[in-house]
C-alpha cells in the first residue's frame, strides 16, 4: 500500500480483513468487485484476471495452475447465475487494477470514491472507443 | 473509425476464407533462421502468427520475429501476452510493432509460467487480456496511451484476441466473446478444434448474440504428427481438449503411418469447419512440423491463396 494510512483506516482494516478473508478468501486489493463476480474473489485467480476465465481451465472446471482447486471464474460464473442482483455485471468490462490500493480498505475506498479512480485514457464504454 | 491497412483485414472484408499459420518458436539469433522458416510458409498462409514465449518457454521475441517475418514477405500477426510485461511494456511493444509495420496483433493472457521452463518466475499479470484489447483499441482509435497522454500519431492495428470454446464455464464463453468484441477485438483465433460439434454449438450461441457479423472467427486446427504427440498435447498443453476417439484413431495406425493419419484428421476438421456459419478461415498449426501444415493446406483445397496486393486491387474495383 503506497498511500498514507490513517488510524481510522487501520481500525477498519482490522475488521474488514479477517472478515473478508474468512468469508471470501479476500486478497485485499482495495477495489472490491465481489458483487460482479458472483462473490468469488478474482484476485485468487493466479493470473488475477478481472474479466473472466482464461483459456486454460481444465475440463473438470479446475484451475490451469492449481489442478486441485476449482477455477475462480467457474465459481464466479455459477455464483453470478444464482445472485438475485448484479447478474449482468459479468458482462461489464472491469478496468485495470490500481495496485497502489493493495492492502487498503475497500470499504473506505468505496465511501471516498478512491476505488473509482481510472487512468485518464481508460475508456470504459465500447461506443467511446469507436468514436475517433 | 480508422481502418487498419492490414492485408488480413482486407481479405476478411472481401469475404475470402483466410488461412493463417504459425512460425515455429525460434531459438536462434541468426535472422536467416527466422527468414527461412517464414519463407517456407509464404504462399500457403495469408498471415503468420509470431508467438510470445509460447507455452511459457523463452524464445525469440514476437516483436523481432514479426519484423523478420515481414522482411520475408509474409504478413505477421504479433502475439502479445499479459504474462511477461506490465502495462508500460505492453504499450511500448504495441507502438514498437506499429513502427516496424506490424499490422496485426493478437492479445491473450498466455499460459502460466508453471507450464514452462522458468516455473520459478514471477508473472506480471498487471492487466488482463480484456483490458489490453481495450487499451490497444484506444491507442489506435484515439491516439492516446492508457495514461491519457497523446502519441504523435495513432498506430494502425487489426486487433485480435483468443477464445477457448472447449474450456468451462461453457455457457460463459460466448458471453466472454461478446465482452472481448465490446472491448475492441476485431478477429478471434480459437483454441485447437478437435471437437467440432462443440465448436458448432459455440458458433450458434455467438450467432444468437449477433457476433458473427461483428468479429471474424478463425478456429485453429492442429496437425498431430503421432499418437504420442497428440497425447502429450492433451495432457501437457493447457486448454487443449482432444476427444478419446481422435487418440484411438491415431493409435490404431502403425507409428510409421500416424503422421499421414494426422494429416487426414486435420483435413477432415478443416472441411467440417468450412461448413459452419461464421467460420471465416482456419489457423493451421503443428508442433515443429511445417511440412504437415503445408500438406493440410494443400489437401484441404485452400490453394492458391489470394495474391499479395490483390487485396488493394479488389478493394479498388467499383
């Protein structure tokens, strides 16, 4: 984490980290998108893919890198089908990770909008990319 | 929208059924080695893929290979994985490729380092392939880097991505293809096709999503040289699914005749693929066996290829 941490943030992390680690095996990327990945943490993917599975998923749904673990994105897809809300979020293009936020509190980042900072040249909508 | 002066793009636009092949991985600093391997494919393939540390094994960089392939008079498709470079390195190589005249790029996450010869390495995976497709598209269409800073002029690319219809979650694959097209992909090369019915089902779903008009899908066909080689591919190459029926068919033939059987299998698959709506070409590959690739292209009746430069001439007709 490259940004200064306040006492408040430390206190929030003390609650957030054990809770989210226990429930979702959270990796504290600080820019949580669990709701759009069927509550399966994409940072557990060895390739930290935020936009869907790679092509290496095994026929039994296991991870390319760790054959004894299910693919994070197979779980994400199945999980997102079960959610009452946010099902279409699987179609959303998630922006590049801001690695400066690693280890910070995603709850605070959500409240402050820090997790919605984008590189200036990031175009989130396809229509914009085609407008040249 | 700027249209890319890629000959591959022009052939697809004109409705040709395109043929692409792959430069076998190069481990020589001698440019003659690359030039000769590229020249061997000239006249058989409309464009040739230059892989990026394929199978997570180190080889000649795709940027250098793509440059040499064009020197040999063959149009390159430069592959770029998000495994080995961060967002700075990737954008630098995209711009570098454009400066060297490379007009086709194929973006993917790449096999994990655990599959390769440096399993102890730290992977980059700073960004994912979907994000890089969008970044390449923005570089081309808006002339800016991800940071928002402007380049002196915008590079010109025909932007490709990959998809594996044979890996779970199967229902997600067409949706993920849509997402890649929305991100900016203009052509798709698929994982190796041995299971034609599954590819057919995938293409139908892609059609339902309206994708067949929006993206040129080019399935890959492998030419197995032996039953042992096919088994190796099935067990060791991530993402490759080979039905047991195909393995049994190769094993049923004496070793000396397995290469010929492999060619027959590949030709049959190419012919089946041509009948599937939305299949715009084939990508024919073999592991260090150019002769097998050339023979399949010949025997599948894919010759002669449209002449170099024919693209521009036909496009100029009223």
